[in-house]
C-alpha cells in the first residue's frame, strides 16, 4: 500500500494513539475510517442541500414528484 505524510496537530495525533490503543487497531485504520465517515457526511450534506434547492423551485419539485410517482410502479416488479 502506498503512503503519504500528512501533518496533523499534536492533539489529533494523541487522540489517534488513544483510539488505537483502546481498539487494538492501527492509527492508519482509524484514520481511514474517520476519513470515509467524513466523506459520507459531506456527500449527504450536499445531497440535502441539493434537495432543499429543488424544493424551493416549485415547478422543478413538482416534476421530481411526478417522476417519483412514475417510478413507483417498478417497486412491485418481481
């Protein structure tokens, strides 16, 4: 696996060490998981913002609801 050096604060490094010691996992694994969690959080925040913008446009929101209704019939497909 390739690696890179990233500077983090002493506080973050100490927290990583504590988490690693408490979990028995490496700091790398903990950091990878934290980054993935953050990536997912950002994705969901962006999706929520996009839907909020869509809902503010009544014509676009109505088109969205109509499209959902059209696709709802596929839920009963077997």
